[in-house]
C-alpha cells in the first residue's frame, strides 16, 4: 500500500479520473479549505467537531513546504470567521522537518501565533495538533510540542501506543496539563523500541488510558483524546472515565472521517465528545490508499470506483 501511495503514476491516474470521485468523497472533506469548512459546519450541526488535515504529504522541496504552509494559513483565516470549534492536525514533514528539522520546527510558530490570534478567547479546544510520525523523530517532536506549549501556544501532541517510550512521554505531558491524542500507531519498529503484534499494542493502549484518566490527569486539567475506532476501547474509556470522575465532554474520541461515521454519530447522540479527523485537498490519493490498507473491506469501494 505504501508503494501505491507513493506512486506518482497511480496518483495522477486516480486523482484525474472522474470515476474515482466517490472514493475521494468517502474519506476527504473537500478539495480545498472552503469545502472542508462547509463539511465541518455540517458535522458541527450533528454535534461532531473536526480536526482538519491538509493533504500535502511526502514533502521533498521548499516549494511544497511553502504551499502547505499557505494552505494551512488559509484554513486558519476561515476558522477565525467560522462558528465552529476546530483543530488543525499538522505532520512535521508537511512543514519541512524532513528537509531540515530546525527550519521545519520553526514553521510551527507562525501557524500557532495565527491560530491563537484567530480564536482569541473563543471557547473550545482550538489547537494545532502535532501529528507523530515514525519512532526516529519522536523525541524531537515531543521537545517541539513542549517548547511551543511553554511559549503559551495552543498545541497538542499525538502519541502512539505501539512505542515502549510512550508512557514516559505521556506522564510528562500530563504533568504540564497538556492535551494528548492517543493512537495505536501504524509504523513498524523493532521489539526493543515497540510492542509487536496487535494484542501487545492494544494491551499498552489500555495501560495508557488508565494514565490519561487518572486522578492526577484530571487534577492537572489534562485533556485526553482517544483516537480509535475500536468498540471495546470506547466502552472501556466510558466506564473508566465515569469511575474516575470525568464528566462527558472532558475527554474526547477521535475517529477518521468516512471510516465509521455511524459509530461517531451514535457516540455523539449518547453525549460523548466526538471529533473527526477531516482531511482536505486535491492530493488525496496517498491518504485514501492508506485507509484502504488499514481496512481491506474498503477495497471494494476502490474497485467500484474503477468500474
């Protein structure tokens, strides 16, 4: 699937083929920031928040970095005027960290400043959610989050349950009263770095839930976000939160737009805080093919789009 995601020939064919429109619409909120905002407003009417993500991955040139940053700034301008509460998820590679870490990290600062100014004192969890990439940059990404947080910027951090170091990283963010989105993680690493196998990763996810919903976390005004479509984990979080005195709305579930919208809508109806990871942009093929790789059942949607 990674080879398909990175194939320029396949990407060009899929993104310029009218018959694949259904595939794009299934997982992508729009071709541009305006369309994504319209989608987010519709979701808000159902009691569901959004975490915007601009589809500009596999950046290998300063020109593409500039395009990505301009697109994110355009989105922030829309958030300033929109009657919604929305986060912006940003991969470090999107803003140039894969080219030069220091210059890429510096690019987060003006985006954080712009979002902070745009939302000012509006209620809601508006923030730049820093996505986590492979294990080789975890330490740098955590340091980046902490530096921006110390400067008073509205930032949050994604942590991955498959990594052995995540409990220590999580404890440090809990101590500072931060905001963490916990995901299982889709990267591969050796057994000395990562938990290997779905059962081991899920067991660690449960251990991390207990940390995120601890009394210390609640007392520190920590904001837990659980990024998963797993029904068993949803049930465990709800039960554990009630047991530890967390009110509905003081923690969140985050899911992928188009993946299990029925589950998201059901949780929202039950009073749970739900946020959908909402990608937008014309460069949608790499993202869509990874969603198909994560759930082979979605392969039928791809096949129908080509018939």
